[in-house]
C-alpha cells in the first residue's frame, strides 16, 4: 500500500490553462501490504528493549528488499502494558513522498489509533518510540512535537550515513540534551551490531539512495 494524494482531474497548468489548477487536497498514509498482512502476529507483549529492537531491525531489513524505501522501521510501545501501539516502516519510494519515514508512520499511526496528537497526554499510557538509529533531522522534530516521552535506539554515530549513503541532516550536537530537557528520555546501545548489519546489507545492495541534493557517501 502507498501514501495516496487525491488530485482533481485536469490538464491545467502543464497545458497552459491558467484557470484550472489540479491541486492535491488530501493524503492517505498506509503501510505496505506485506506488513499489513502480518500485523496480527505483533500483538503479543514485548517486555524488553531487546525484544522491541529485534522486531524493528527485522522489519527494517525486509523493508528495503520489498522496495518500499530505506532500511528503516519504528514501533510505538506502551511501557505500562508492553504492547505495540503502532508500527511504521519507510515508504519514501513506494509513496513518492520524502516525509514517508518510519518514525513519521509510527507516530502518525499511533496518533490516529489513539485519537490525539499529543502522545504524552494520557496518564494511563507511557509511550516510547523504538527506531533503528537516531532519528534524522525531520523525524527528530516530529518526535519532539508528538509528545512521546521515550526514545530507544541502537546508536547515534556516523555509521548509518557511511554505510548507506543517506543524508540524515544537521542534527544538533547536543541533540540528546535537547530531548531530555523536554522530558524525553533516551536509551541507546540496544542491539547495535544487528542494526549495523542491516545498514551494511543495504549498502552492499543496488538499492536507491534518495538524497534530493545528491549528498551522502558510502564507505
């Protein structure tokens, strides 16, 4: 499945008609069919960070091979119940939208499911975002605005960009302190070697590195 943009039928601007404009008016974000088909298998509690990251790494490894986008996945977990609230994978290529990152999908699907934009507003839930590296600059901002109180990652060094060629953007040098100053805890070092293995496999593949300005490099 893909993120679909609704477009009114017209030839307008490209045809030189100044009176009719085919503006898109909505977006519909959906997970890929292969993941939707297995969601029922992800309803059991995941009690440890290692269990949660193992799921994220496995989804990330499959995602780029399925052609949806980069080797990235994320899940939202309720720490009070250990249940998965939402799952996201990168859908940039399948949707054609640069915002279709795994974190964006996991955050947005959690907000849709719970019916609120502030994922930290409930006294009954304690939500954490588990993702297979430090979020890029776009998802870093999305994490802050979402209200999520916890971030769990394998690592935050240059390995992702070096191994994959992706440009993750100019994250602040004090990115962790900025999160913690806003009440967002950061846990790192969870299954780091496994995450690196996914990026290595991606770098050795013929997958598209979708940097808009051609930046980024592989070892």
